[in-house]
C-alpha cells in the first residue's frame, strides 16, 4: 500500500514538473538574458538582440518592477514561439485616449509604420517623460533630429540651458502629438507664431539666451505677414518657420542660417519669386552676389519682423531715411530740395527715392535699364510732371552747392544769396539797434509834455 501511494505521488510530481512554470525571479531571467550574444532570428538573415543590461534596468523608471510584470505569461525558458507582446496600456491607461487621436496612431491606422511605446520610450532603457528630449524621436525622424542637433535650440541645450526647446516644446508633450496639418496642433501654420512666442516673447528667457528683443512676437503680429495669418487666416502668409526654418533654426550670425544676411534674399524669394529675380539683377543684388555684406537686402528696407504695407505713408517716409543710412550724402542733398523739405514735413505727394530710382529694379545711371538713364528719365519725370521735357531733366536733384568744382554756378549762387541775405539782415539789424536809443528818448520826451 505504501508502495502504491509512493508511486502515485511520484506520478503527480512528474506530471506537475512537466508543466512549464512562470519565472519566479529576475535572477532566473538574467541567467540567459545577461548573455551579450543572445539573439533571436526574426526573418531571413535578420536577428535582434535579447541581451539586457542590468545597469540599464537599475536606471529605468521601471526599476522596481519585475520582468514578468511586463512580460506576462512567459514560462521557464527557453521560451516557446509566439511569446505575448508587452502591453503598456495595462498600467498606462491614461495614455490610451490622447494617443488614439495623435498623428502616430493615425499613421498606424493607415497601415504605415507608426511608433510603438518602445519605439519612442525605449525598452529596458525607458526614459522618463521629464527627460525625454530628441533621442526617442530619432528612430523615425532621423533627418529632422539631425537638423535639430545643428540648430541654435540644440546648442542651448548643450550649454545646459534647460529652457531651450526640444521636440516636445514645439510639437506637444506626451502622447497627443498632432499633425502640423491639424488646426489643433501647436505647429499648425496659423498657430505657430504663438508657439514660438512661448519663449521668444518671454523677457526673462530672451535675456538669458541673449536674444535681440522680446518684442518680436508683438512686432510680427502687427506686420503684414502677422495680420494675414491672424486676421485673414491665410495659410500662404509667412510664419516663423518660413523664414527661420523648421528644425534647423540657427542664429542670424550663422552663415548657414536662412536669415543670415546674404541668405535673406533667397529666403524671401521663396514667396516673392518675381521680386527676387528683379532684385538679383539690380545694383544691390549684384553687390550681394559679389560678397558685399554691406549691400542692402530685403530686411534693410522692409525690416525683419515689423513688415508694413509699402503704400502706407509711415513706410513711404521711413524708407527715405533708410536709403540714407548708406547714401548719406544723397540724403543730405535731397533734404535741401523742395522734394526733401516737403517729405520732412510729413507729406508723401512728392518724389521720394523709389519714385525716381525704382524700388527693386535699381541700376546704375549708365545702365539703359535704369529709370534715370538718358532714354528713360523723361518718362520717369512725367510720372509727376506731365509737361516734362528733355530740358526739364537737366535739373540736379542731388546737386551739392558745397562742391565748387562740380557745381560752380550753384556754388556761387548759394554764396551770393547767402551774403545778400545776411547783408540785408545785418544792415537792418544794425539800423534797428542804432534807432532804438533815439526812439526811446523820443518816447520819454513826449511822455513829459
């Protein structure tokens, strides 16, 4: 009887031992997975590593979890085929709803490759959300991340500036990342200026990052571009990324920047193509092509962010002074003329620089294309003076009365009139001074009568 009972119990134990039991500890798992050469074939000639670095696990936010809490249902190894995939939503239920609406889930539903939890956060080297920067995005968005790492934003991060933007700063945090085509996305074209303003309109951050101004957002939104976005909702209007780039945002002092001085015409020309071709042919454009960094570019005349409509009076008057920053002598002589004196009073219904020289199509006077060349000057003057003739164009709008050798008639006329004026004023001034005592005595004498 005892023998039969022994045999029965032995059979039970043998049957029980034949059923695979769940791994009881991480140490059992690491008996195999600590092998750096451990790998699994996932396709013809394709292998994935099954090696787990214990030190990585100890740094992970999941360091308090055991292996089987994530890898549920795994029996003692070697594992059978078709091991159940890890389901993160078992613990992270709150991530499910925003993820379902994100661009990542949308891509997955369309059948294209979309990131998994592991694809973004890593597997055993899991990154906590507060330290999640660009590494998790690199797997799918390698080109964008490479551009970002060469940007001014990434440079700030490398210098220890924790406020410097990462991928999440612009595209949104967590799992609710939306497509730039989605109106609710922070990178949607009409919303992007406000997203950039989170940093660039913050005086403290601007000062810390040594940026030029914290008024950029305000100036931009009041500009023709900003109004076209905010008031008219025009998707074709320029936003921050059209000028500064998307991921490769660089400082304006970097020669590779889209807003580097000599690159500005090309950047603006992406929208203003017709103007660009005219500008490159002009005297200014040719000077830029020759490497003259002092030659005017778009932002010199139109400014960088506060771009106004050119038909508005404030811009018409301001541009005269802007031309004078390079052409100082021409501005001085212009101010001596009737045209210049009237514009100095705030009126614009007289000739300004662009009325005679052109705006973008400025050429040397010797160039037949110039609006002031011998063949075109009469037509230019007739824009205001309908009766203008060839003789009328002999007028010198920038003649300098101080240059005796170049303009002798004007020089002597100026000094003759100046001497006459001061002579008359001096004579009658002296006469008044000498007459005053006599007049005073006469008044006193009459008062005593």
